[in-house]
């Protein structure tokens, strides 16, 4: 452990590495460029590139790559060697400022929603100076990774990072405007911070490879429930198996080397489900680190003969995997703007920033839903394992009472945090939190941050962080307009009016109860809160008039960029469901159907040869045979139906209609075909069933 901690950050080129290798002026210019105050000069870029190259090559790096996040929720990279020939035909290591700052890739081959035609290929990767370069080691070499943004030849954003960086700048500017009026004259920047909790499953590698559905889609498209699931709650926070703890330890070491402060690891609720969480970081760095965490989990699992599943719902009947995004704002002086302090009733700064979040979520809650809308996350949302698709905010009773008192000039008693004495000598007293955590709330205040629980496990935090920044930043800009017009005398009154009016107009979004209850569904409907249960309709909110106006006004996305993203995500939705449909049809025809037929033939032969055992015995066998044959017939029927619907979806030319058909026909078709497949698994002899079952996948490591 001591050696592992000594290696913390050794594979990441941090500010301290640069500071030792360049002049004070170059370092000062670099730091200014990180905050967007100036553009990095060519001269400084050359010096910095040389410093990074020397550091990386001393650690064995032979190649470098621009590492970016296209509209796939995955990362992409193209490797180039440092080697370059000289006039004397010798080879040298060379890495210029131009190589560092800008790379080129084929922009038409990544999802772009129509921004780039096939014949218009040029796209650029641009170094994100606020995210650290790092090296990755493999068995036969070392590569330098440079975090970058990805834009088209004409400057449109083609990735997940650019909108995040734009909104981080915007919310910083608007937050500072508010802070200045409230008396903060020293802070120069407000950082959007994220703490990202990552859930995942592990399965044995040989079992994964024996399941084409896992291989091609990331989830099991068929599979009867195991006799035991998560009913006993014996896996959650349970003893970690030795094979798993060895894997987790290796993951931690790899992450620590990359300067990622992996903090928490534990068993999750479902069998063979786990979680890892790092400490908080600035949002774009946290987003990059989360991508590294996912890739490290996948890579390390293979070394242990395991496969990590990051799909939101790999198994039916047990909990799926989410990615809780803990969002907050902090000044460059280290002050958390959502930390209520000792007395939240008089903490004006805290209350006004919380009021901005309440108003932003109520006005723009469809943005939160579209930011989490994928075909994979649809399997998870709305169940009793994840938040419902109705967006609401949990504040807790104490904070809700405080806002209610301000808004309606009441004086209702507030339950202050108190000491809790457990009456056990070996256990100390502790301060009780002002509010319990509400695991059913999509957007919950949890002390000094808001926990957004809807994002799926395979998603990038960049998307949700950008959306929250945009929403809250817009409201803060409106608050700043009002505050800046106030005189010193009228300021307290204006502040009170902002908080009171915000709560009066938008308190419908606050719900502290059970989000899983039928009563909440009815109550939400009365409040006018919509529930977009499926991604095909949720995604369309991206191009609603009010959303387009907001994203354009604040500079998050142009109208063209927003429409392109909708097209890309809608096309992906249809493609994923089409792949799942074709995969299950293939498995049903080539594997499950033959297994059923073989077992039916065995039963028929058994009946014919054993009539001597009497009518009762024969009747039981005949009923079993009928059940097998009925499911074989149902399987063939559903296969033909689903094949027909795949073609129907494929031939639909209008994208909106295509997504509706995919939801209506492919989702229901997959569910219908799964029924006879699962039924056959329950009755076909395991000698004929050539797939790892849920018992194998969920309980054997």
C-alpha cells in the first residue's frame, strides 16, 4: 500500500511537472490559458510540448495520441509515433507545439447528426489545457494521451467536452456577478465540481464469450431468473470476494498512478454488482477521469479473466447500474457555494444559489431528462432501483420549511441539527444531518451538493454537467441583473424577493416523499410535471423552442449543433434497438430453437419407448412435450413478427417516426420474443442448453 500511494500521480503530467521544466513566464501564460484569459502562444506551446515529450519518453512512451469523446459516450484515439527521420537518416524523438495543440481526424466517420457529409472528412482535435496529459502502460509499450476537444472543420462541436467547457465558463461568469453583489470581491473564478459514482457488473470472461447478446449488446436479451436474486440484501456492502478484491486493488493502483483519487469501493445491491467512486474534482477533469475509470475497469477485468459490464441493465429482475453525478459550485478560494454553514436561515449566499437551482430545474427539467435519454437507460429508469422519470428536487424538511417561511412570511419551527446519543459507550455521539437522503429523488440536495441520480452507468458526466450548468447559469444571470440594479439600501429587500418569488413560482418541483409511489404520479400530474418514460420522446426536448433559445443564448450549442445532436442520438436509439432485435433473432433461430427441438425429440422418443409405465406417466410427459412445442411455435411466431418490424423501422424515412416505431415495435417485439426463450430455458434439459444461465452469470466468479 505504501508503494502504491508513493506512485500516486506518477503517470499524469500535472502542473507541478510543468512548473519544474519551463520558465516562470511560460508557466504563468499556461495557467492564464487554462482559465481562458489568454490564448497560448506558439512559442510557449513549443516549450510545453518539449517538456511533455521529455517527461513521457523518459517513462518509455513511444507514441502520443489525441484522446477525445465523440457522440458515442465512448472515447476515441489515434496514435502517432514520436519518431521522425533526420537528414542523416537517423531517427529522433520529436513533438512540436503544433502536434500538442491540434490533431486531425475523420469527422464524417463519427456520429455528427448531419453536420458533416461523408465526403467532408476533416475534423480537428484541440488540446484541453485544463485537463492533464497522462501516459498509459501496456505489456509492450507506453503511450502519451492528450485530452482534447473534437470540432468540425467549420468549428461546430462534435463531442461531449466542448458544450461542457462552454457552460463551465458561463456559469462561472454568472456566479461571480452574484457573488460580487453579495460582497465577495476576491474570488476570480467559480468552478463547477463533480463527484461521480460508477456502478458496474463483473462476469467470468468465458461465460461472457458464450453469450452473443452480452458480446454484441452489453445486456442479456434472454435468461430466466435465478432461484435467488437480491431478495436477501446479502450482497449490498457484503464481504468482497477475494477474486474481486484483487481486481479492485489493481484498479485502484492504476487509477492512483493517473492521479485519480479513487476513494470508495464496495459491493452494490445486485449480485456481482460493484461501485467505485473518486473524490470530487473540477467538472471537465472529473468527466475525463470517469472515462479513464470505466476504461481501466474494463481493461483490468480482462487481466483477471473477468469482463466488466457497464450497461445500465445487463440482467432482468435485479438492479441496474447508474452513475450518480454529485454536482456543486466552488470558488477558486475553496468555498463551496452550497455549503449552508452553521445557520442556513441567515446564509444569504447559500439560499440564493439553492433558489437558482430550484427555479432552473422547474423551468428546464425536460433538459435533465433528455440528458439521460438512451435506449439502454430506459430499461433502468422508473423501476424501484432508480429514480422515476418524473423530475423533482429533494430538499429535506428543514430546508423546505426555511424557504416556505421566507416566501410566505411564516415562522414555522425549524428542526436544527442536533446531537444524537447512541447510549453505547464505545460509539461516539455525532451530529445528525438536517435531512435524510432520498434515494427515490432524481435530483436531491445532500448537504453541500446536488446528487443527480438519473444518469446511466455507461454515460459521460459531461453531458449532464453541461445541462445543469446551462440551466442554473441562466437563472443566476437573471438574478444578477436584478441584484446589480439594487442600491445598497434596497439590496436586502431585492434578495428576499428573489428567494421568495423563486420559491412561490417553482416550489412544485420540490418533493420530499416516496418517488416510487402511485400517489406521487398522481400528484405530479396535478402539478403539471410531465413524465417522459421513453427516450424517443424525451430526446425531442433537445430541439424544443425554449431549449434551443437557452442553449444558443448562453453559447452552449448553436441551433445547428443542437439539431445535429438530436439526429445523432435519435439515430443511435434506433440502431441500438435494431441491433438488439437482430441479435436475439439470431440466437433464437440458431441456438434456442435447435435446443428446444432436440429436447422435444428426446421427449417424443421417450414417450414412445416407455408407454409401459402407464397412462399417468405418459400424460405427464405429453403435457411437457406440448409445453415445449407451444413455446417453439411461439418463438417462431415472434421471430417472424420481429423480423417484419425491423424492416418496417428500417424503411421509415422520417427520423421521429422511426424512433416511435422502434419504441412501439422493437421494444415490445424484444419483450415478446424473450418470453418463449425464457420459458424454454426453464424446461429444456441443461444438456441441451448451451448458455450460461443467470445463476452462472450472477453468482459464479
